[in-house]
C-alpha cells in the first residue's frame, strides 16, 4: 500500500464521498493534474499549478476553469474553460476515490 502526503489549507472542507457534490476540498487536484493541466503545465503528476484557494469562500477552485485568461491567451481562454469543465467533469459530483486521513 502506498501513501501520498498532500498539503491543503487547514480551513479546506473535508473531502466529500464519491458522487457527492464537489465542495472544493482540493484533494483531487492536489493528487493529480487533469488532462488539460497536463498539456498546459507539461506535468504528469499533481499538485496542479492551477489549484487556487479562495479565502473568501474557504474552498479550492480550478484556476483553469475560473480564471482561464491567467493561464491561456485571451483567444484560447473561452475554449480552455469549456474543455476544463468537461475534463474535470464539473458539476457531476466528486470522482476522487482517495482514502483521506486527517
């Protein structure tokens, strides 16, 4: 059995169960980089450089989805946001099956 240690903000919400709505815990993006992130940042392993903490909302967000113009040219940003939403399956619930220990 292998273990991976990830560091997340102390105020981050607890990872929800698989298929529950995303609560912005950040576990999935701290563990793996999505397909678009792999292309954009040329990395195959997490944490994703686009993972952003929102102090106001006390949750993580995907920077590729929420602020694509920070990571892509203005011409590519709208397409990148649509691809990101699809590739991270935004809105379909948690798909991270990592066993998280406090």
